[in-house]
C-alpha cells in the first residue's frame, strides 16, 4: 500500500532525527566532532563580537559599537568560508556515492531575513516535487551554499556601512545584522546535520579523502583557543546570554 504524503514526511523526519542522535563509528565520529568544534568556535567568535557590539550600542557607546561591528564582518566571512568548504566537499564526494542520505527541506520559519525566507519557501516547494533522494540531496546543498555565500556578503557589507557610519537608517542596519547572523546560524546547523548523515554512508576510500580535506581547513590561533571552550560550562553560560540564540530544529 502506498504511503500518504504525511506518512512519508514523518518517516523522513524520523530517519534524519535517528541519524542525528546516534553515534558514528570510530574515526567518523572523531572527524565529525573535530569539524563541529571548529565550526562552533568560528560561530561563537562571530556571535560574541556581534553581541558585544549590540550591547555597546544599547549603552549609548556608538563609536565603540561601530568599531566592534567592523570586526563582525570578517568573522562572519571566515565562518562562511569554512561552511562552504564543508558543503563543497559533500557535493564533490556525493557524486561518487551510490547511496546518499535523506535530507529535509528548509523551513521558512527558521529564518528571519526576507530573502532567505523566500529561498527556503522555494526550496521546500521544489524539494516536494523532486522524485528521488539524490536530486533532493544535491539541491539542498546548492541552496545552502548559495544562502551561506549571500548571507556572508550581506553581513560584511552591512557591518562595513555601520563601521564607516555610512548607514542611512542605522536602526534598520543593526536589525539586519541580527537577522543575517541568525540565518547564518540556521544554515550552519543544517550543514552540520547533513554532514553527520553523510559521513555514516561514505565508502571507506572516499572517507579517507574527505577526512584529509576537512582536517586541512585553516584555523587561526584565536579559533583554537575558542575551540577549547566549546562544551564547557563557561561556553554554555555564554551561549545562554547571547542576544541571538540558536534557532531550534533538531
């Protein structure tokens, strides 16, 4: 008996959730953890910098807030570069894999910026129309890659306008930074979940190459220091205090 659309959707969600909560075997779990910590370190640095800029602005220290905003743009660009390397690697090796993981469509309500919400709605619609998992997998990676690149460019341009005091509507510009940061975070979470599902099904020979690629992602000394804090109680308290928290998904 054919399943209804609702039943198929629940099945896909349950499949992805089961992959997310289960451990990977051996070196794959270690690689996943190492890449996750590296990405989280970059994201935390960007978030802390933005949070500090917003607090300075709220306290009326506008000159200092603008200077701090200028720092955020570079950090956002660096995070986007790391996520881009991850997505590119999954696309490259996925082409050689006979079986690819189940992916879920993006959900517009998990985004805040109008352009990203529109892209998520279009992705959701096309995802439903695609006839097989392979098309859905590569389509999601393409959408995520384009979204991350676009968000990072807008984020950097907006931080530059604020830092150089060239924004015509400063309040709108600061709100846009918040939205862009939130959406970068959502894309990051989607990429992380996809990576874990992807690693489980990789053939051993492809995994060895993929592992080498991901371990070659450049890391700054500041990111190495931030990575040491990931998962500690201090980092958890910091995350709870940030103005823009993690969007819920998995």
